[in-house]
DNA sequence: GTCTATAATCAGATAGAC
DNA sequence: GTCTATCTGATTATAGAC
């Protein structure tokens, strides 16, 4: 039930500060994780950022690590959804590659904070290692397309597919280091990335 | 004085475990920082990795943060050295860009662990904020060349120079996420990056 | 240059009231 | 759903011996 409806149902019409649920808590926590790093964030930091006490946070989640897990799941689910989209099944590998690259940029724009947290995970805990493994799985999905595109002749053959995959995904992933929605449209970002990957700086517009 | 020479001078010829100095300690510490993240690394972790006790570490450095500072200084010095090299002063902006991109890849290969630590700094302490600011300074140096190259007509004009600079440096910086010397030569890496930036995947070899 | 022992502080998590 | 108070263990750093 939405907060407003809940308030009405309870007969309390007066305005009040929205209370926390897991989703809202997660949104705030993820921002702090990004700013200070997961390990650099204490529950006290989260309490300050949310405006509620540490023990109130524990009412919503079992642990700090659970907040991380929720963020990682959200990011990974969004990325893996791409693999079953129609565009990722186009006939020509080079077209699939272009589609997937564009979609990754879009997902990154749509789920920016969650993907940012995912990309910074180092594997210190079981949760982190699980996320790293799933992420590698996604990387392999992209690498397979690059290899196929190279075999098709869609990609120059003097470049190692494994290097290309890592550099292309690295370029895209680096977007989380600076991108903030608003100043640049995701559409322009996507077009720029696709243009650079396909044609480089000197390519024809 | 090198350890062996020191041992000779002291008249002790027998083999012995090399003792630590700041440089060796730093090298080990940086590896742990990379594996577990700086905040995720405790002095106990460093004691385990070095094989000496926590208090022995404090004999060499004042604090954990000083180890970080030493690593950051080394990385930044190596990067800034590029800005005063001859090749960074070539007449055509597009040539300067190509030179600098190649050199950044080389520096990254030569100082990999230190640059890796630099790229992961988030700004939690005064030291980290100082490093972030110097890093931004270097980014601006690259951005200025991209802007000039765009004005020269060396770079397609429909792409925002600021986006191009971020994506290119992002691609290069992402190398620290996976590169380990040995399996791929720095030379091939450099050629691949330059080729992709200049001509994209479809460019002529 | 290295050690053991310990001080002082901080972090993650819980108890129990409102 | 939120609070204050508190437990427990980890963490950074120091003291002082060898």
C-alpha cells in the first residue's frame, strides 16, 4: 500500500515525513556506498544520510551486506535482461554487438547507482564473489558476440577479440565514474559510444 | 645502499631474508590494497601479507594512510611526466593525442599497481581528495588536446570533446581492471587502444 | 628491524522501550 | 517504525623489550 493511502486508511490526514521502506533505504544507502565506497561506509554514515538511527535501519534489513546484495541483484538483473531481448538475437553479429552496446549504455543510465556499485565490487565477501562471477558471465556473453563479429569480417581481424571486448566494456563501464543524468542525455551518450566503437574518432558521421 | 652491499659492509656474508624498507613494504601493501580495496584492508591484513608484525610496519611508515599517499604520489608523478615529454608538444593536435594516449597506456603498464590504486580513490580523506584533484588536472590536459583536435578537423565534429575525452580515458583506465603483464604485451595493448580510438572496430589496419 | 602486549576508538549488530 | 543504550569484536596505533 502506498504511504498516502496507508495514512488515509488509518484516518491520519496530516502531512508527515515519509517513512522508510527497504527500497527507499536502499536508494539512499547506495548513494553513500558510491560516495565513500562500501567498505568505507559505516552504519553510522547510513544513519546520518537517512536521518534515522542505526537500529531503525536494522528494522528494514538484516545487515549492511544485505543492502549491498540487494543493490547487486538489481544491477545484474537489469544487465542480464538484455541477453534475452529480441535485438540481441539479430542475424549479423556486428548488428547484435551494436545493439547490445547501446542497450548496456541505456541500462547503465537507467540503473546508474546500482550498476556503479556492481562495478566496484572486489570480492571481499561471498556476496561480492557471487556478483563478480555473474558479471564475468555477462562479459563472456559480450565477448562471444565480438568473436563472432570478427569471424564474420565485421570487425578488423588484427585486433584480439578478448582485448576488444574488455576495452569496449571498459569504456562503457567507465561511464559510471562521471555520468550524472541531466547534463548529457543518455541518447547522446549511447550514440557517442556506438559511434566511437564502430568508427573511432575519424569515422564518418 | 642495496641490501647485499649493506650485508657485506657489515661483514655478514651469510644469506638472510631480505628485510623490509619502505619501498618493498609499499609494493606489498599496494597489492593488498588492490585485492581488498584500501578501506577493506586492515593493518592485520598487511602484517599477514608482509610476514612481519603490525608494529614492524609502523616502524617504516607513520600510518596506513601514508602507504596510500606514497602509492598515489608515484602514480601521479608517472602520469604528469608525460605532459612535459617532447611527443606531447607535436604540432598537430591529433598527433599529440595519439602520442599521449599511447604513453598513458605504457605508463599504466609500467606502474600498474600504483595507477590501479590511484584510479580507485574516492575522496574519503584529505590525501584522497588531493589525489583526485591532481588526477582531474591530468584529465583536463587530455581534454584540451581533444578539443584542439576537434577544432583542427582531426576528430569528427559531431562528438562532444568532453565526452570523447572521458570515454577514451575511461577505456584506458579500465585496463587496470584486468591487465596483468605477461599474457599480453604492453605494445600490443597500446596498438589496440590507439587503433580503436583512431579508427574504431571497422577502421583500416 | 622486529616482536608481544595493550591502549583507545570505532564498527556491526542487538535489547527493549515507546 | 523509530528510538536510546549497550554489547562484542575488530581496528588503528603505541609502549617498551630484544
